[in-house]
C-alpha cells in the first residue's frame, strides 16, 4: 500500500493541493491518503502563570488545555470534511482516506515533516502558501521550511 500525506490548514492553497492530489492520484486502488492538520499551539494563558503552579493549578490547567484542544479539533472537522469531499469527488474512495491532527506542535513544518517520515509516507502534498498576506507573491513560511528541511521526503507543492 502506497501512503500519501496531505497537509491542510483551511487556506485556499491547501484546498487546491487537495484538488491536485485528487486529480493526480485518483484511480490508484493501492493508495492510502491521510489528511493532516496541525493544531495551533495553546495560547500563553493556558501554559504560563509566571510562577511554579501547585498540583491543583496543574490539574486545572490540564483540564483547560483539554477543553481548548477539543474546541480546536471541532474547528478542524469542517476542514477535513471539505477535503474528503474534494477527494471523493475526484474518485478516491472514502475507505482510502484517513485524517489526523497533531496537537503538541510548536513548529508546524517540523511536525509535518516528522509525521511524514515517522508514518512512512512516500509523498507529502502541501499548498504553496497558507494564510499569509503576501501569499500571491511568495511561498508560505511552512512550505519554504518543508522544502528546505525535507531531505529524503518526496514533496509536492501545489499551486
């Protein structure tokens, strides 16, 4: 079974990358596609009090972070569904699709590359740009870092 990872963030570029992958790889019955979304790092109020927390404060913080993560995963679900609809519409079977979130990342590009390598994916598909204001002119910082540090990984950058 061949494995491909598509990184999505909800931007137009990441959805175009999904469309490209659907067009390019539909009809391959031996392909497993995983959609990956890296959740944002928890905001500072959830991890820094400026002092050494008590056991109760640590427990409260752990519960607050878990509630925050549940909310972030819920926000990611429509992104996954949209990407799945695109791939299914292109002819890739739902049985070939999986979705994954990473929630403990402080560096999105490193997390994507680590998942690609550790998961044994043959191909990584990313959009050229993300949510940057200058996205029409430059590649996004995540994509640029993936290209610069992705030695040993087949990276497909889609417009």
